[in-house]
């Protein structure tokens, strides 16, 4: 996800917003039941996390909620910021990065809400978002996972729901096969079929939802076994969508919108992300029925393709520098760094998947 300029937010006023009925119960000394537990995993994104928390607490959400932040060993003061500026947040501090799936499960175990809303730290939540998602879930008990529409920092729609990705989807990402155009028809069906079948504002079933914002009933997550902690970073949202979809409907609800700046943590930790995302995609294929022989072929193609991509991106970096396109050159260099790390330290874990 492309990192945008940091979001701005107004000063944090204090206690969390609750519904009118809940406020009346609180005034009589009765703690309102938590309806939605917002679960946020953070790693070295202090300013984005602050803006995300302010967007939740600074405006009415129309429903009682709690926020649980799991900090994965941040070194930028994010955990201290959350503790000092947001006393109502339940803060879990991990000494090291435990991965996205495990941290989400940590948050879920501490949660009290009927619904669990797994939210990326680089998001801004408009007023009433939590109520709208919970109301849809209440009205549709057959739905096990809900994803809102995502817009980037410039207001452009991000594609956050698609068909379940297949082997061809991942193979088309490699330079060797993308240049041949062999898998382009399959990849185009994966990317565009939903746009053709549904209008832009239609509520629709989805094969997978982007993990930036996912609402699940607590009982659904527990029944499906939680997030798969075999995943560290990358592919866990795909696998969870598939697993939930075997028992419940997975639905995209575009009338509810949030801002998602996108790939902030990924770009700040490209070396970490590149190796783990490659492992995550391979693990997803294995866990969703890919045969050992097919998976072996996939790993071989990805391994052979990595030096090709490294060469192409290196040339692209220097060409962009030569033409004075420094911002685009910086993006190319991030990919170069990720590929170099994958080739140096990521190949062995990748082949062990």
C-alpha cells in the first residue's frame, strides 16, 4: 500500500462513544455491554495509529465499543503514545514482532464484544461506521465476515474484495510468466469479474476480503478457529476468508466506507515484508488444497523469477534517478531491497513452507 502524507486529526477528547441507552445505563452505575471490539495490530506506525485512534474516539460511533491495541515490539514510541494519550485503550505489549495473525488472536482473547472488528492501524474511521457494520451483521446472521469499502488518502476506491485467488493468480505476479501473457485471461477474470457482475454500490458476496478492515461475530471466529498463526505477515486474510466462507457468507458492504492509507507498515519494513509475504502466499496455496508437486513448481518459478525481478527493478531505479523521478525511484529501491533480502535470507523459509 502506498504511503500517503500523514493524516491529521483533532485533539482527543477522552472517553469512548456509546449509544444513548448505554450512556443512561452508565449514568446509573451500570457498565454498558461492549458490542464491538476493535482490534488493532501496530508495528512502528505511531502517527498513523494515533490518527486511527482519534478517528474512533473523536466522533460518535452510535454503539458501545472498546479498542484493543497489540503493539508488536515497536521502537518508535507507539505503545507509550497509546498508553499516555488513550487511557481507555486496552494495550497489549509484545517484546518482539509476533506476526499479524498471532497478535490478532491476542486481541480477540482480550475482547468482550459480540463483534470483533479487525482494523489496520493506517485507517481513518468515519462517524457511525461501527454501528452500520454491526447493524448489517445483526440483520444478516448467515453472514460470517463483512468488509467495508476502502478509499485511499486521496479518496480513490481501493479494490478490497475479489474472487478467491488461485495458483494462476500468484504465478501471474512473476515477471517470467507475466511477460508471456499466458495467464493474463485468468488473472483478468480474478481482478475484474466482480466489477462486471455488480454495480459499484452493490452489496455482494466475496471470495476474499482485504484484511485492512474485517468485522466478524465473535462466535464465528471461535467456531472457525481464529486466525491461523502459521502465517506471520501476508496471506492470513486470504486464508481466513476461505475458512469462514466454508460455513458462512463473506460479504462486501460498500455503503460503509473507511479511509485506508495502505501499505504503510509494508513499505517501512520492506525486507521483513518481502520474505514473509512470499512465504504467506505459498502457505495459503498449501492450506487451500494445492498439491505438493504443484506447490513445488510454484516455488521453483518464484525462486527463478526473483533474480529477474531484481535486475529489472534495479535498472528501473537507476533510470528513474537519471530522469529525476526521485519519488518513483525510491519506490523501486524499496522493491530492490525486499528482493535482495528474500534472496539472501528468505529462500530457505520459503522452501520449507
